[in-house]
C-alpha cells in the first residue's frame, strides 16, 4: 500500500533531521571583494596599459564601437537623402530649367 502525502512528508522530515548538516564557514569581506573583482576583470583581455581589462574598459570599447556604427549609419542616411533629393529634382526637371 502506498503512503499518503502527509506520511511521505513526515518521512522526509525524519530523514532530513537525521542527516548530518554541513559546517558553516564564515566568509570574510576580503574574500567577497576578491570574488567580485575577479568577476569583473578579465585576464584574457588587456587595456591600453596592457593590464587586465575591467568592466569599465570593456564598456568603453563597446561605447566607442557603437558610436562608430552610429556615425556610419548617419553618414549613409545623409548620402541617401542627398541622392534621393537629386533623383527627385532630376525627374521633376530633366532639362535643368
């Protein structure tokens, strides 16, 4: 015969109460700081000083790249507007009066 849900829960609580608990370890502030620092610094990427790049260096690189993309798109749109305006003017007055 299978056990009811309350019986299963009681069995689980009994097993949990008997199992050894892991010892707690006190984590020091400098260990936490080091873990955070390591998460934001990449030894595989270097900044302009050839030091390991940090999050700020990476964000700066992304912003510079995004700016170059935006400038290129803006230049392309300006060139297209000029060519569209020139084409429309030529169609409206092909002789150039």
